């Protein structure tokens, strides 16, 4: 199964100098992920292979009540490799692992 969507890159600021960058999985795709028959994982996460441009990596998406769907962490190395700037719209393909 592959889910492809576009969504803006956003930053979650923590109380230190570091921050985390994410893309929110849209509602329809989040609903599809939530219905997958996968074994339970910590925090309700789902292991995925994510692809942005020519870059693919294995990570997890996490449910977020605040974002009303799953969120995909965007590694610094991916942002740099793909030239993704803050606030840019990112085209993402997710493939759940273990189906």
C-alpha cells in the first residue's frame, strides 16, 4: 500500500535550542493508516518507509490529537538533501512496513 499526499512542513519548538520538523498526514490518509491491521507499537506509531523526492528512509508516523491525524518527522538530512525550506509544501509517499 502506498499513500501519496502534499502538505506543508512545520516546526514544533521545544524549550531548548533544538526543534523538530514535521509534515501532517492529511485526514483521509490518516484515517487509512488508523485502520491498518498492524501490531500495536509505542504511542500508536506506525512504521513506514517515507519518500520525498529522491530520498527514502524508514521512520514512524505518530498520531497527534493537536494535528488531528498522524505526523511524519522530517529528518534534517532529508530536508537538506531535498532543499526543503520551512513552510514549503512537501510531496510525500508513505508505505507502511509489515503489511
